[in-house]
């Protein structure tokens, strides 16, 4: 069975983006970048990876799922209507239409839990949940692995790692922790 991994950058105070979807406070340079790319190859938009000479083949994932707000971050300034061309892309939205140039992206208003459960039954590599917090909250019980790039920054507000959900504690087991000179900590957990 395929696994769903929530691999995301997060601030010390638990935010994955600012109130307007900003993520520029997260460190994009430093000693953590090489190892993170090697471990999670293919998790940068295809055009960006190619521009800086990063290989996207041999990714641990062949599918990426995201909410509209996460998808939409790449639209206005970066014109990334088909951001992860090297992966199967699924965007969950209840109210947005597919923008032009997004032919490689599947937009759906299907129940995220049912859709991810079906994806897990298919053959293939892992499924990457790249955001956002509201979708992560909906999929919390389906997430098999957490891979958190904890950045040494406080945002003070924004998009939480997990959006609002009912009180329901669930235990996780630490799989790996690695601290970098940059201050970034990669913390990986599996469901207990």
C-alpha cells in the first residue's frame, strides 16, 4: 500500500505560510538544502528544479496532492499553472476553475479522504501532501508519515500546520531527526 507523507516547511510556532500564503521567511539556502533534496527529490516545481540543475527523477513520490491555496501560490507571480509536471498532480477545490495552462493538473471537489484512500490502493510510489493546513486537517487520519522542515523563525500568524479539527489525540513515533547548521531541523514521524 502506498503511503501519504505530509512533507512541509513549518515555523517554530507551527505555521506553514503567512496569512497571505507567504513562505519567503523559510530558509531556501543553507546546509540543509542538499540533504533535503536528496531525501525528498522531486519536491520542487519542475521548472524551478530544471533552472537550478536539480534532478526530479527517482523521487520517493509519484503523486502530489494539495489544496487550492497551496496550488494558487504559484499562479500570480510565477505563472506555475502546471507546477509539478514530473508528478501526478491533484488539487482539491470546491470553488475554483482550472486556470489556462494547467492541463497536467487534476482539479477535483471529491472528498479528500475517499480520494486519498483510493490513491493508496493503486500501484506506485508515495503520495506527497504538500499543503495546506486545512487539507492536512481533513486528511490527518490518512497521513502515514510527517516530514517537517522546522525553520528557525516565528511567523506569528498565518496558515497552521493543521487547520481546525476536533480534539482527537493521535500518537506518532519519531523516525528520524536531523539538525543543520542553518538552524533547520528535519523531524520525521510515523503513525504509532
